[in-house]
C-alpha cells in the first residue's frame, strides 16, 4: 500500500511538477533576453552582442556549431560559433538597408555555403574551413570594423538588423536531394540569372538554372559602362596589329547564352568566352553590348556579378513585393528545400 502511494507521488511529480519547472526556466530565459535587448539599446556598443537575443530562436547545433575561419591578412585561424561568423558575412555581403526577408535569405544562403565548405573541405586553407576573402570563399568583417565603417547614426541599428536576420533563421540551410547546395549568389542579375553551365561548365548542379527576376533595374548595380582606348584594348588582349583595323568586323559577338549574356565574342583572330572577356576587361557582367567609337570601344553592361544563384538585388526586390525568405530562396534555386541542419 505504502509502495503504491510512493508510486502515486512519484507519478504526480513527473506529470505535473517537472513541466512547471521547465516552463518557468523557459520564461526566465525569455525575460532575460528582453532585458538584454533593452539594456543594450541604452548602453551602446559594448553590450550589444546581447541584442541577438531579442529574436527568441533557441537552436542547439548538434554539429557544425563552430567554424574555423582563416584570416587572409593576419594568416591566423579563428574559431567562431557559426552564427556569430555569419553576422560578419551577411553584414559585408549585403547592404543592411535591404529588406529583412532578403537579409534572412542571405543569412541562409551564407550558412548553406559555409556548411557546404565544411562538408566538402578540399583542404584549400589547411586546417581552416573557410577564409575571409570574398574572391575565394565569402567576405567577412569583424563587428568592430563593421560598426566603424557604417554611419554612426545607424551603425547599431544596422548591426542589430543583421544579427536578427541570422538569429531568426538559426539552423536553416538549403538542400537539393537532401544535400547542402553550393549556394552561389551575386549582386544583380540584370533581369535573368545565369545557368551554371555557362559560367563554370558544370552540369552537376541542377539547382543553378537561369530564372527571371523583376525590379532589378531600380538598383545602381544594374547598369555600368567601361570605355577602353582601342590601343589599350589591343594591349590588354595581347593582340599585335600593324594594319588598319575595320573595327566593325574586328570585334563581333558570336553567340549569346539563354539568359542573354555573351557566350562567345570574336576579337581579331581570337574567340573568347564572355567570362574571359569580363575578367580581362573588368566588366561587371557578361551581359554587355559593344559600341565602336572614334578612338575607343565602349562596353555597355547590364547586371553585376557572375549571375549564378541568388541575385541580391533581385531578393530585395522580391521582398519589397512581399515575398518571404523561403519564396526568395526557392525562386533562385530550382527544386530546393529548406531544412534544419541537424536533420542532415
Ligand atoms: Zn577561401
């Protein structure tokens, strides 16, 4: 009988008391978070590392909780919690005045790119997972430097916005066929993104297909021009020519990709790919027209970047038209899903 009573008491503790204890703990945590957010607003930069708490997303990373970041300049490796690393990535890769849903999409894209690098580590940086050079991996900036570079009136507000974009998407990554994607992104697609095949000749990433966007012409990254003296152009391309040149015949776009970018162009006796000419002449994209002037050649360029994957201004434009981060990501990456990294 006594034993039965013991069991009953034990049963009551399990069913009623423990959940109350846990619930209270959670409440305490939430209250503390709100307090942190309020305090840091009042006290300035020193304490605003706590501001991330004002987005209440609890996420325990089972793996991939930290990242070994190689700093190219100092040649040092720093180990950082993954989302803390992502504050530095998102804040240097996307303007903070972009829409919140675009920043969230960027946070998920950057997290996916990072996890992809960890999983497929090709020992590019010895013991590190990734580096802070945008031309090699993805850009990263320290919080101190980031705050200094922004206008002081909005620096703190900007930082909080970035932190919230990362924290409210904690753990989320993009997968295709259950595996993290190689999440390429660029600045401005000029209205249509590019198929990966046309840039790197790689056919193994079916999620990187050309898709259309709208509203990107509203951004400064949309159009640009490069004017090069005819002599200078010959020099840059290593073309020796002593004869009189009929420029209208000398330079000719031969073929366009499906997205309207230059696939091949003939200059003199040589044929170049659009990407080759883009890098040799410093054009912002391979979507260009050629105008022959008296002494120079003008390249009229649309869009900014390689054009593969998510367009950042396209993402912002979609967000302005009420698309959320999921809709943005699924628009730019064909056939993908967003999952929790712990479910990999
Ligand atoms: Zn790198």
